[in-house]
């Protein structure tokens, strides 16, 4: 799940306070407990927010946090599936057009606002063609614990299938011992509709007894073949868009391909 930056929260700002940045860092740390590591922001506002933070003397202390958290543009694979809902309606906050707040409402997520007098509340009302829509808003770490458990509880992950046919999916393996075993297994695995391709081999894990070794971000799954003496393994690219979706795909792969 991604958050969506409320661009109105930096409108007209020429400086940013230390308290605002501290609140932002605390929000990021609180979100990581729920495995949420991305806030979508458009390119122009990304540059503006970054410049505001860069102008602070202690910018180096938050540099890594910033670049790992904020990602542009707003559009992602998930957003694109719902973009008509945004484009076909007029979304306003106090008469101003907005994009971050509506996307949060449409995607059932939350907006992230830079702390300020207008943006300290946990809910914000916007209008869709004149009708009021309430958006979850986060600007303090307390808001994270209020909103995220409720959002995740109501989420019903919908897995998407890869649009490539098995014959068009790429298998990339190192020329190493066991490559023939991994190639045979990979040819079976790419028949799974949620597998996009095999992107690499793993170092040998001779003591690993788990088939699913690790679930990684960006839909990656590390698989070890525990029935091989040296523990041959591969890195699989799946259609998982979140950790939760990738975990579900991992379970499907385990049930279907986890035996010899």
C-alpha cells in the first residue's frame, strides 16, 4: 500500500520548520512497522519538498529517509487502474483542485500532509462533483496507528496475473553448478500466472530447509530447492505489488511447486 502526498500542504511555503520534518520522520518510522515504505508524490512537488528540506542545516540526517520514502510520479500500476475515477470528476478542497487527497480516497489509502495548522486533523473533507468525501490524513505518528490497522484490516488483496505467455517470460541464471536443475525448475515455475520471470540465481544455501527463503519488496521472492544437496536457489519476479500480495503468491507457489 502506498500513501499519497497532499500537495496542498506545501502550497505557498518558503521554509519548513524543524518540527514539521521531525513529525515526517516519526511518521515514516511508524509506517515501517506496517511494512509501508512509499509515499507517492508528483515530480514538481517532490522537487519543491526536497528543496525545503535541503535548506535546513540538518538535511544530511534525513537525506536517506527522504529518498527511500518519497517516489514520483503519483502514477503507479495501481493508480492507473483507477485513474478514470479521478479524471472523470471534479475534486476540490475549499475550492482548490487537488490530486493527492482524491487519490488517497479512491485507492482506500491515506494522504500524507506536511504538518501545519490546516493539516493537523486525522480526517479531511474534500468534494467530488460537490459531494463530500472524507479522506484519511496522516501528519503525526499517532495518525499512523489510527489509520493503517483499519485500512489493512479492510483490504482484500486482489492478485493480478502476468500478461506474458510462459514462452515469453525470461529466465536469467548464472552459469554455475546446478544451472541445469534450476533451468528445469524455472521452466515449470514460469507457468504460474503470477510469475513474471526468473531474474537471477541465488548463492548456494546448503543448510536452508525452507522452500520460500525470503519475500522481498517489489514482488521478489527468493526460492531455495531444499531437496538439492547444495541448496540451489533463484530470485523470482512476481506480480505482487505489496508485501501482502507477494506473500499470498509465495503460498500459491509453495503449494504448487514446493515438492520435488
